[in-house]
C-alpha cells in the first residue's frame, strides 16, 4: 500500500472517529451548560470544578490501563489525530491488519449507538479512543471556560491588552522550546553524537551537512535550523535503530512530529515530517538492512556501543 493509499484509508477511519467523538462531545458540553443555568455563579463554578476533577481522574486511569493511548493526549485536538499520532504505530501487527482490512462503508452508527464497544473487535480500542478524545475535549472546554472567567475578572486591572503571537505555519529558522530537558530520553554521549553526525553526512540523509551542534540541538528538540529530509525512510531507519538499542525513546516518531524537527522530502511544499510520514517510512525499512545506505547506517550504529 502506497503512502497516498494509506492516507486515504486513515482519512476514512478518521471520519468514523470524528462522527462518534463530535456527537458525544456535544452531548456532554450541552449537558453541563444546561445544568449551569439552574445554579448561581458560585454553584456553577463548583459543578464545573467537580466535573473537571472527575474527568481528569478518568483520563489518568485510561492512560494507565492502555499504553496505546500514550500519544492521544498530545494529538486529540488535531483533526486527523489517527494519522498524526502514534496510536496506529503502537498497535500489534494483527491489530494493524484489522484496521487496514476494515471497510469504512460497513460502519453502522445505529449499532454503535446501541453498544459503543460493538466495533472493538474489528477496530481494536475503538471505543476507548473515542472515550479518551471525548474526555480530553470536555476537559479542555471546562479549562478554557475557567480561564475565560479568570481573564474577565482580571481585565479591569490591565492597562492594555497583551499581544498574541502568531504561530509559525511554515518551516524556517526558529527557536524551539522543548517541554522537557530530554524529550528523546537520549543516553548518547558526545562521542556517539559525533559519530552519528559522520553517519548522517556520509549517507546524506538531509539536504545539508550537519554539525555536532546541530544534532545535539535536534536531540534536545531546540534546533536553530530545520533540515530537509533527502530520504524519509533513511531518517526512520536511523532513529528506529537508535530506539531498538535503547539509546532513545521508543516514541521517537511522536517526538519528531510534535516538535517539528524536520521538513519532508517533498520540495514542492514545505511540510514538517509528521507521525504518518514516519510510521509509513518505518514500515518500509523493515528488513532492508542489506541495502547499501542502510548497511552504512547500521554499521555506524553498531560502533556506538564501543564509544
């Protein structure tokens, strides 16, 4: 299946997710809004606080119980989270096959309404994903409502409105601020990083030569320059090999996507490498260790343990 065919399949399944999620989310929001009409401001605030705490507790239990949900908390607000998040990549091989063999036209919403788990066999974790995204959206709604009230209370004290910084939409030289000190959970030392730089430049994985400082900044998710991939599969192979040896996190795909570290190979359009790009590339590079450039990368990786 080509990347384009895979994306079309993902979009069809995303449409099913969205229909179930949007309906449930609206019901929950309408419900809390209706209840608040019969309370005074203090009672309404207390009700919303209780709902927020209950929702947060429920989400924690879901994330503890289902490790495949790990990336959903970061991508639930994205319109195509099924493609962008690491959920699909976290599935077992047989579970992935079920998603790929499922016919979206066979989905019967009336059956789903009667039993939310009815499609969990054909689409593993379907009801759990829907529930998680609904709760995340509900929690975000309650949080935003609380923040709006706080801002309204503070407004008279503000002498002038605070400027809102536009988000950068196109790849360019930027300053990244990572949420953690070590997003990749890298245990690579300086000598190992230097060797990886030699590997990257010899194979020409990116559009320009990379320096030690460049790679170290990338591993900290604070790149000063965004490199364009010359070969998405080689990028995926490099990072998957590092992950397989425990040198970086198994969630390297989501780290790269979330922090917008690289631009995709397509030179006609500046587009950051996303979770779907990396998942597709990672699937293609399984069993290619004997091909020329991949042999080179593999040999470099094997030398790391000696440093």
